[in-house]
C-alpha cells in the first residue's frame, strides 16, 4: 500500500513538473492591449527563460522574475506594481488580460512570438519629422480639464523616442514611429498603458491620448523650441495662516511617526508625497534611495507619505513593503491614506498645502524643519536634459541645506 501511495505521489509530482516544463517559449514578443475606440496599444517584451521576462520601452528595460508558465497558460506579475498579465498559450500566440485588481480594470491582451517591430510602417512616401520641442495642450476645449505639456522627441528615420513633460511629471519612455504624416507612440510599464496617435500638418500635431481602456483625451501641439513649463518649485506652497509643515502617520508596523521623532532632530528632511502605484514616484524613489543609502552619516533624512488606492489597509501595507524591498528603500514609508488616491482627499490630510497637485511632490525642510522649498512632480530619466538639470539642482539644494547653520 505504501509503495502504491509513493508511486501515485511520484506521478503527481512528475505531472506538475511536466506541466511547467512543457512551455519555455524563449524569444521576442509583440504585446498588444485593446484600448478605447478599438485602437491597439503595442509594446515589446522578451522571454529570457521560464522565470524571467523583460519589457522594453525605448531605453527603458523592466525585468521581472515573477513569472509562472503552466502547460497552456502564463502569468506575469510586473515588478513593484500590483498589475499582472494572465494569458492562455496557443502555439506562438498568447490571449488573455492585463489586470489591475484594486481599480477593477481589465484590458484585453494578446501577444505574438517572433515580432520585433512595435508599429508597422505602411507609408513609403514623404514622412514628417517630429524632432524637437512641442508646446502641447491636453483637453484644449475643456477649460477645467485642460493642462499644458512639453513634448520632447528624437527621430531617426521612422523611429521616434521621447516623452511629454507636464507640471506634475512626465509620461515616461515613449517609443513609436512616424508613418507618413501620422505619429504613433506607446509605453507599457505595468502601471501605465499609454498610446498616443496624432496627425501631423506643417508644425501642428493634432491627436488623441489613450490610457488603457478607461480614459482618452485629445491634445494639440505646435513646434516651439523656447517653450518652458512653470517652475516646479512655484506650484505648491504653504497656505496663508500656516507657518510649518507637519505630519503624523503610521509606518508599516503601525508605529506613528512625526517630525518630532528623534531621527529627524536637527537634520534637513525631505518629505515625499507619493503612492506605490505611481511610476513617476517609483522613478523618484529610486533616485532618493540611491542618494539616501549612499550617505554614511545620514545627514539628510527622507520620509515618504504613501497615498494608496488599495482597498484595504493590509493590501496597502503589502504594496509599501513590495516597493521598499524592490527598490531597496531604507527610509521610512508611512501610510497616509488608503482606499483612494484622490488628491483632494490627500489635501485634507495635509491642509497646510495650497493643494496636492501631483504625486509625487517633495517638501524640503531645513534643519529647523522650516519649509525651504516644495518641488511638484518629477521628470525622470525619460526626460533627458530635464532630468540632468534636476539632479544638478538637487545636489545644490542638499549642499545648501546641510551647510546652513541653525
């Protein structure tokens, strides 16, 4: 009887191993998400092994090892963010869904193995050139929704890379093509699924922006090499009647933390308003973590206030732990809010600010914990020169804060 039991268990284990080993579809893929208006958002990824997948957007490479291949299916969980892809495998084609559970969002997903080109170029005639700076307005006909952006693009042949920078952050690494007089750009990083499509006439760009299958808005742009956005240090400030910035929120272990804590005493403090779901916050967190972890004496402290759309406190804490472990964040992340990422709700928690305009926003406090400046948004690596300028400004600010005398 014991031999029979051992034999059965052996068969089950062999079956499970075979299920996982039947498919190891190493190779390049073209993924596609079905967005609004029946448009297709393409993106590139590569299966390096049955446990590693790399997503590519222009210069950006996002690797994940949270991959599970079974006999006829695959599940890929994106790093840091809660999103995942789940699909059935039929030969070289995958069919399934891209899912963000906390937001109840499901997007139809397919992928074909062996396809490298993100977009197919159909036109053989003259093509427009979008290289340079574009003064852009999103939702130009709806005043309350309208906002400006700075498009910065490079073009080599048909291929285009670049991004749109706004006063609250950038649209990260965009990649696409110019096909005759039409521009197409996309990015997919696990949190963002963005697709831009525009007609080009002379020096005008007239297009539509799609975010997943839940949102779209028109945009219009014109060439303007001199165009600049409002200074990121002028957008958020203390309201009249308030002389200081304060917070008091729990860390992942439930311990309340405020500026009165001993770790902050006599030190400049950077207070990062962010969310684990936010790609620009991730870019900023990576930058801050590299700076913070390199400090030998921790002359400057950083603390993050997380505003989470996770539906429960437990899931919000799980997301924070996932971010901290994934990035190597050694500074504390406090749970300021869960159940919504509403900026107006966030402002209720931080009433001393004129508004919470952007995730992320950083409040720079001097050694006496007086507000030195407030930096709204974060233009990360995808913005090129703007990111380099930010790094220089950051270094100069830190020098000023650490050398100031109480």
